[in-house]
């Protein structure tokens, strides 16, 4: 199964439309999309507006490939389950987000193992093809929690404040 | 009080859980189903208050006011964004809570708009990107990152 997700904040019809066309063209009938509050309704893939946190984690873990906006919720969850990820960043000028930080996110993640960035709609099919070819070693990219040095320093600060 | 917007902000807050282990912590976010991530703790849902949902500011502000007056947290910690900034300001001036702002790791090139504002209100003001931190007080500090 391929899971398409655009996060929980804003719609991202451009990605949903492109993936719907991709599903039709490739004949993949196992594409599932979380479309949020978007107005484009897929014709060639199953979809939900929004999954619960538990269902979302379940689908992320089951997916052979995740195709998503360049949002950190998706990136971190995909890394924790260790599945390959294709990112298409949202563009502020097209009303897709309130800033262009997703382009910055896509740029620093670009060369990380298991992460594939499509800069434009036209790059999506070839990027997905590379991601599907990617031989994952099955290892997770991130553990479930941050570096203990970081959480310990925060904990110490909190305990100081509580004195 | 640990507060964050939905999606990536919440996922980053969850990666900081070891910092709160054993402490009396409650959580605030936007999605009621996120409560399953913190089954052992009290969890409150508030409305979104992004720049695209202006009316949400008033609703979220009122909800946060109720939560803060009820729980009276000594410390408020957040990974963003706008509703979290409201929490931080209200808690600081209403309850004299200590406040910690950790700007989202998504902001690799510039601080978020809320993150920039947070500098005025946070007792501890952090970025997750070393290149956004300097030695003086005009920028946040860098202690590390959730990844």
C-alpha cells in the first residue's frame, strides 16, 4: 500500500491531484490518501479526510511507501516506522502554507537515507520510482525519543524552575 | 504544562517526553485523538489559532485561560506554534509561570513568526538549529534537537 498524506493543518490539493493522476496512469489500486480539508476529491484512490492519531500511525507503519508534504510530523513518524518517504514541499506563493519553511525542510532532508524529494509536480513520478526501488535495510531512522543529552538539559531546567 | 499545535509540533513534543518523566505534567494540543499518545496524563484539546484561522485566536485564548486557571502550571513548555505562544504569554503574566519555547525543527533557515515573538516572553528560548543561535540575547540558544 502507498499512503499519501498532507498533514493536519492546511489542504494540499496539488499533491492529492498529482497522486490521483499517478494512480490512474500506473494502475496502482492500493493507494490511500489522507486529504484533509482539500476540495479535490480523488477518483482513483481511496481516501479519508483525517485519520485518528492511532489509525495514522498504523497506516504509516503498514505503507510500502509514504508520499507526503514536507511536514515534520510526517517526516518524524515515517522515520520512526522506518518506511521510505517521498516529499513534495508546500509553496507559500501558491497559498499552500504560511511560509516557505517546507522547502528548507526538504533541502536538509534531501540526502538522508530513505528520503526522496520531488521539487516539482513533474519530478513526482520519477522520484516515486526511485523510492519504490530503494532497498530498505529495515532499520528505523529515528528512535522514539530525542537525544538524552537534550532531554536531560531540559529536565534540569524544569526542575530548577520548580524549586 | 506541555503544549503544542497538531502534526509536527505535537510529534516533536512527544520526543521530549523523557524530560517530563515522573513530573506532574498535563498536555494541551489541537486533536482530541492525540490523547492516546499520553494515556497516563491529563489531556486538553483547544481550537487552532493559525494566521489562517483568525477567529480561532479568541476561542483558543478563552480555552487556554480556563485550562491555566484550573491547572496553574509552574512551568509551560512548548514546541510551537501560534496557540502555544498564547499559552506562554497568558501563563507568564497571569500565573508567573516559567516558560520554555523550543522552536520547531522545521524552521531551519529562519525562526517561525511565533518563535521570533516568543523571545520576548520565554524564560528559556531555544532553536533546534545551531546556525540560528548566537552568543547574544537577540537570538535563541541552541541546546540540541529532537532528531
